[in-house]
C-alpha cells in the first residue's frame, strides 16, 4: 500500500503567500523618498511582524487542544511569541525588527521539530519561504 503524500491546499498556499504582501511592500517603501512617513512604515511593519509571530505561537495551542491531555510545553510556547512580539513594539523600532527577525526563525525551528509529530511536516516548505521572505523584509527595513 502506497502512503499518501500530504499537501497543503492551493488556497492555504495562496493565502500564506498573500500574507507576505505587507512585509514586502512595507520593506520596499523604506527605499522611497517618503522620509516623512518612514517611522509609520517601520512601525507598521513591526506591528505586522509581531501579529504574525503571535499567530505562529497560537498554532501550538490549536495543536495541543486536540489532545486529551494538553501538552504544557506547547501551551507555554504558544504565548511566548506574542509576548516577545509585544516587547518588540516597546523598544527602538530597528531593534524591534531585529527581534522579530530572530523570533520568526525561532518559530520556524520550533515548528520544524513539532509539526512532524502531528503529521504536518508538509507545511514546512511553505513556512520556510514565508520565514525567509518575512525575515529578509524586516532586516531590510531595520537597516534602511
């Protein structure tokens, strides 16, 4: 019997890629001559990055809520990205973007260990694309 190769749906892939639009557009806008808007552009990118990190943490609550006995580690980890994201909003924006960049990668590495346990490894290639693009966007904005 052949094992079925799991794939994410085309809609999930499209929505995931669409989620990159604010990262790419806002990072790109830091190159424009809109210097009077630069702070709002950077803060918008930072806030979006923090909300995405909160989303990534929340996935772990969803995973363990399916279990009869929720995994305490997953519950604890699930709130850490939102707390770090919140902290990133209270520090100098350029440093906050660097913190979000690191957090995006930490979330990816945590997920790369946990997703296979839930037979969700097929999401990781898309997650890698999303993590690379979003983190590069944050780095560009932080250094521009």
